[in-house]
C-alpha cells in the first residue's frame, strides 16, 4: 500500500486567487509533487481556498486546531508543510518548506504584538527542531535555519524555487515583450518606459527608499532626457505608511508619472515584467527573491539589492546594490544600458527541479520516520 503524504495547504490564498509569495510558491510546487505516483497524496485545504489537483480534506479555518481535526478525520503517514510553519501536536512526522526566518532577525517589520511574535517564533522553532528534515528555498535560508536549530546540515535540503512557469518557456521573448508593452499601454495608458517594482508593500521591501531614489533620479537628469515612470504593482500589506508618505511628498508633476496598482492577475503581472524597462528589487532581506528570478525569465534588466538570498538568485546578472545606499540606487536608475539576463539563469531554478528535491527528501528522511512511528 502506498505511503500517504498529506499537504498542509492552509497557506493558499482565499477565493481561488493565485496569491503571491508563499501561496504562489506552494501552488506551483505542490501541483508538481502530486504527479509522482509512488505516494498517495491528500491535501488539507481551507474551505475558502480552491484546490482540485488531488483529493482534499476541507478545513473550517486556517488554524492549527482545524488541521489537527482534518488529520483525525483522514490521517496521513507524513505531512509536507509548504508554509514552513508546523502546528504543535499533529501526531504525524511533518517536514516544512522554509522560505525565510526574517521574523527572528527583524521582528519590528511585522504587525504582531510582542506576545504574538513570541508565540509564533517559539512554535515555529519547535516545529523545525522536531522535523525529520527541513526543505529551504536557498542556501542563504539554509544557513539561517542551521544557525537557529543546529540540525545536521545534510538534513536541510535546498530546493530553490522556479519563478514563472510561463515566462520560462517563451520561445520568441522579444515578440512577447512587444505584445506585453502593447497590452500594458492599452489597459493602463503607459506609453513611456517604466521602472517596475512588484510585490506586497511591507517594510522589508524597502519601497520608501526606492520612491525617494526615483524622485531624485528625475530631478538630476538633463531636462531634455526622457525619464522613466515608476510603477509599483502589489497589494498593501502592513506598516506601509512610510511608502504612502513618500508618494504624497512627491512633487506635483512627478505624481503623474508614478503609479500604484494594488490588484493584478498573474497574467497582468507577467505582462508588466515583460513590458518594463527595468525591474527593481530593493529588499532589505529575501529568503529567495522570486521577483528577481521572474524578471530574468522575462529578459528584463534587474537592479537588485545584495541582501539575503538575492545574490544567489541574480548570479552575474543585472546590478546588485546595498539596499541602504540611496545614492547608488539613484545612479543605477539613470543607467540606460540594456542587459539581457535570460540565458544566464541558474538551471536549478525550475519548479520541476524543486519538486524532485522535495520528493527525494521525503523518501530519504520522511519514510524512515513513518516506519519508526508505525513500530
């Protein structure tokens, strides 16, 4: 009888939205995992989320208690947790996929009270320490995991992520970019070249600095030289007030060249990445750096922070800068040099590759735990 592997999909976005960040990555990875027929797959999914790729057990909420109830209703032999956060008292070997440990180093970037943060961090570490193995999205994240829990390095498996599956397989990228520019111009009226920043507006994204740098870039250029507009595409997250204040402080004329688009489909985000003149990723920290990878897949020039895992993702592509060096960002925004990046992407950065590594880890570390538990 096949070993039953459960997937904790409480991280999926509600109402069928593809979501960003962990939600997007979980959906991409898990749709590939379940193609492996050596395991029997079962997903534990909140009732407000859409998932039809394998049998599912609906949960009445996104709490740990709801997951525990689901496991009692339909047990599994081991549980894969793509959010990385394992609730206590599950009674089954659970293997997490860790995206970052930023809350431990920068708790001030998060909206929780000190007590809620303490509980979150304590339970998170407990789950990691009890796991038979841990999956990490980058070497940087693996390093952070080992610093926190001291688990043997071979039991922390780096999977990487895969970016945008559709961008990765485009054949005629230049024709697709031109088509995307026409679509964006038609839908949003953007006729000028633009700088794109894509992602949820939250403190670690460092968008207030980018808005200031863009304002200074406009002011320092020769008036006869065409400047690029700034487009930020992403939902408002938390502690975003500094970004809004920087936008409000823009000169009157500049406000007509800066756009904040809060909701966009995956297809629209893809077209923005293709149509942009450059993509900026000024993050103060990243466990992986999905937008930087997707911009490379779109063959769009990237200016990236050199923090967190971004140097891993960028390799020799694009420009990497200190995220606190505002002057360097102003100079980089003024640069008109084109930079093709698509052909230099690390061949490990594909979702099928990530799925292979997770499957290998489940067999190597999950199965022995299942056998010990059954004894």
